[in-house]
C-alpha cells in the first residue's frame, strides 16, 4: 500500500493529491523533490517522509523556516512518527498525510510535475505575478516572432491548411503536420503522419511531452515551446534558502527561532529520537512543547550547522602546535651548543698540532 499526500495551498486554493510508494519522499522547493512546493519560504529540501519497517516518520533535515506536525514545531533531524490524518506544515502549505491508500494508477513523474505547475499558478496569482499561457513561438521561418497561445485544455492542430488552429505559412509543412493534446498533466505533441517528420529537439518523434524551451521543426519553420510556469519553477529552485517574511509559518511561530538558534545540548539522560536503539523512535504526544518552541518535553534541539545555525562554540581558541621549550630556553640551548662545538674544535686542534 502507498501513502497519500493532500496539499492545501496558501489562501484556500484547490487541494492537490499525490500518492507515493517508496522508501523516502522528499518535500521542498528543489526540482529533485518528490513533492515540489513553489514558494520562497520553502527550503530546497524542507522535510522528508521516511519508511522504517512498516512505519512512516517525518524529519526536518535542517530547513530555514521550520516544519510543523499538527501545529508543533519540529526539532531538526529528530524523527516523529506519522499517523493517518496528521497535518504537516511547510511554509504556508498544509499537507495531510494518509497511510495505507491505494496507489493512483495515473501517478508518475509527469503527475508530480503537473501538481507543481498547478501550485505554482496559484502562488503566482496570489503574489500578483503575470500569468501568461503556454505558447509556441516562431523563431525561424516566414512567421518569425509570431506567438501561438495554447488553450488550457483540448486538442489543437498545426499545419499548412487553413482549417488548423495554428496555420504555418510554410510549403515544407504538411497540411496537418502535428497536434497538441492539452490536459492538466501538460502538453503532448503528436506527429500526424505528414510528408515531413515532426522533429523535437532535432530528433523525429511520434509523441512527446513538451517541456519549457523544447524546439519543434514543422517543415522549415522552427518553433519554441514557451511555458512561463515551468520557467518560474526552474528559477525559483535556484534561489538560495532564505528566512520567511513575517507571518509565514515555521520561523514566525512563537519561540521557534530561539529553539533553533540558541547554543543547546540534550539534557543528561535524554536521547535524540532518531538515535534510539534500532533507529526507530516511538511517537511522543503532540502539544507538549509549549507555544511552538522548537523542542520536545525534556529535550532540546541538537546543534546543527555553523555558529549562526545553533552550533555550540568553544570560547577558548583552538590549540596551536605544541612546543617543548620557550623561546628563551631555545636561545640558551643554542648558545651552549655553540660553545661546546667551539671547545671540541679547539681540543682537536691541540691534539693534532
């Protein structure tokens, strides 16, 4: 059986659902994450869901703005047991966890990318950013500069004939050269079997899922697939992790910053959950950590990263190379050695004169 994650975007947008059947699910802003959340307050890899035996655990590997589980701020690198119905907070996203669900038949990498694009559109609209449609832009040929905007759903055809939705003024193009199938999963281009093969990125294809900046050759006309949302996701993934602005979840929670940044050690007799015998931690009751402070009952967060990230610093300077003698002693030894050498030379001269 798989796990299900239902993502509720900021501002009450339409929730999105994904299923996973794997040992580790990475959640974050980076393009390599299994669940990509397009927001600047989300770290590149913000949180992970780990399968250990037959139980699932949530861990924050060191996010900038923190992760919450059922409203409680998690301790960095300390695992917490997950149960169906738990709510995971990442920046302004609310994620519902469910275990033991059936794997969706249509789940694939394209589905994951589609959910990321849908969430990105919601975030871009919330931030007041311009939302342009995906389009085919003519970069070479008689219609250079023309932009064919692609509808949000349905099928459109491209070719020389006037009955096509996208008419290409090119004698080398077929009357109906290719078709674009547009769904919530993206745009798929299909070759319609014309006299000249459809080329995508210089290779003949029968069917291909288009990605931002893919190049199509229709006859002698070159078109580039322009997908502004994918471009936004790619640019967002390259931004460095940054603290959230006021009001965002995580670092804005009361007491969270102090628990993350202070020089702390676990108290005597307390062990990190992830370091217990066997590597499996039992769940501690939620709601025992006070007002969102980044600590558990009787525990404190282990230090991670550099001095600015909560690592302890020793006030004494690092030890330098050890010396056997002081500088004055070394000078005295040198003078004694020189005098002894002079005495030996004088003795040799006296013996052999």
